């Protein structure tokens, strides 16, 4: 069956990888999607299997996310995504619609969700980086403007290993110590917003120069707005530059009409680690150049400029 032009199947899928659906998963999917004509592996994921399925009856494509049966956090991540997508169902945001879920994997063979497949493609080599960053920031401001639904708090990923930063900080102004002290300041739960939890360029789809979808919601919850801002800025510094990370902060604050607490923002920036140059190329999957050796320096520059900005 030829690809449908409106679905742009090249966005995250690899047509050279044709996985075979195991009988258990196929049986569980049958009531949801019927007979499947085409299966494609989607590239860039590192935590589980992502499949794009085309229905034999010509219905809309769907996306299957399947966590390994041995993944201890898989059931919880599926339940969190189910809650989040239900809460987003009636919100004016370009998000997937949940079609089915099997949190414990008893019927499907592993913790699994099925969602609608949205048009667009991940853009990792924008022709106008400045405008692209602004678009990312404005979309996040839209997400944070949604009245906070009843959801659990986002998980905090606070790194205790700052060896990479301390090594770069030798003979300088003690950036690691200053950043750690500011990041330790607790956030005010009263100002928590709807948070994607993993907002960054790998989870945003573009079409015709505009964002067409925000995907990948198993980390959704409530959090200080700095959590999403800092996480996206970290990823921008890693793949692009400190300038891109600082542009994002400025553009977000302008779009949201409020300042970002540097404490939570810095918590996320400090989550860079020595393994990032290893897994970022897996996410990029050949869609852009990756400067692994320069990542730590770009993140350090972003942290230093953030501290100066915080005063």
C-alpha cells in the first residue's frame, strides 16, 4: 500500500525496518484497529518500541508505544499518559488522542498505549533557528496556559553527579557550587502548571513551518513551569548552542507573560550527564549532525549565563 501524502510517514518512521507484530499484540489490537496492512518502526525512541500501524480498511494510522515487559516503570508511565491524554482530550492543543491502553501488559504482552497518528515531522535542522526556537517557546506557553487539570506531580530528575561541570569549572568562578545552591531552592506548588514533563524538539512535529503536534506524554503532570523550560533549554544547548537555549527562555517569558523561576530551570539544566553524548545520537538517528564532545561546554555556558541573568 503506498504511503498517504497527508500522513508524511517519513517523519519518525524507518521504512527499511518492518517489524513483525507478535500474535499477542496483534490479537489485543484487533478490536481497536482491525487488520493491519503495514507496520513501521518509528525512529528516535530510546525507552521502548514505537510503531506506526496502517489499517487494512483504509482508516487513519495509529501509533503503538510498547514498553518492555521487564521495564519496572512501564505500567506507571502508561497510567500517567492515560490520565494526561484524557485530561487533554477537550483542550485546544495539537495532541494525540488515546485509543486504547494496557498498563500492565497482561493482554498485549507489555505495557502499551495506542494513540492517533498525527501529521508532521521532527525538525532537527531548521533553516531559521531563531524562528524555530520562538515557535517551540510559544507552544510551551500555550500548554502552560491550560487550566491545570487534576494530575499527579511530575517526577523530578535531579542529578547528584556534577563531575562534568566541576571539571569544566576548575580555576573559574565556582559555577557548579552556585548553580547547585540555587537549584536546591524548592518550588512553590501553588504555581504549578500543566507540564509535558519531557518537552523538547524530539517530541514536537512540524508541518509547513508551523508546529502540527506535540507528542510523547508519559511524563505529563503538574510542575513549576521551569521544569519544562529548563528541560527544553538543556536539549537546545546539547544539540545546538547556548544562544538557542537563552533565546528559548526569553521567548517563553514573553509569550507566557511571566518570569521563570531560575531554581527549577537550573535543576533541569544540571541533569546533563556524561552519558548524553552516547544516547543523543540514538535519538537524532542521523537526522542532524551531533557534536558530542562540545555538549558539556555548551551546557556549562548556558548555566553560567542563566546565573548571571538571575543576578
